[in-house]
């Protein structure tokens, strides 16, 4: 798959995730492993900042996994004081990052992400 096809595919994927989230997901972003922004849906926050933070967070998680001899991880889930969540999921060599609304229906969000991001 060419870079343009991959970008279009990821852009379509994050739009679909956000559209099907019933409003629980405010922002969806596709980020490469090196922190390069690929695609995003919604402009409530600067997607470049989230892309950079994603690379840093996932780098730290990978380092900790090496320390505890773990093989891989499925998702990083960070809960903020206001009840919103930042969800980072590995997907085909990239990351799909979702920022939820406050106190989301996490069962629904988990099922939604599993349905769209199963490889």
C-alpha cells in the first residue's frame, strides 16, 4: 500500500470511528510510530501536540514493557481528573489515538475500537 493510500485509509478509519462513537469520542487521530501526524478528525485540540505526546508515551510504555519482560500491549488508557480518557491503540504499525468525553461509556468505546481496529 502506498503512503497516500495508507493515509486515505487511516483518515477514513478515524472518521468512521468518530462518526460511530455516538458522541463519546471527541477527537480521533492517526499517528505514525515516530510521532508524525497522519490524519485527524476534530480540531478541539492541536493534533500535532497529541501526535508528539503519543510517541513519547508509547516510547515509555515500550521501555517499561522491556523492564518487565512483556511482549506487547493492546492499548494505553489514561484517565484525566475530569473523567476524559486518552486511548492509544496500536494499529498496523501506527497508533490510533482517541480522546473521549468526560465519563464515557467505556464498554461501548471498547467494543467500537475492537470492531474497527482488529487486525
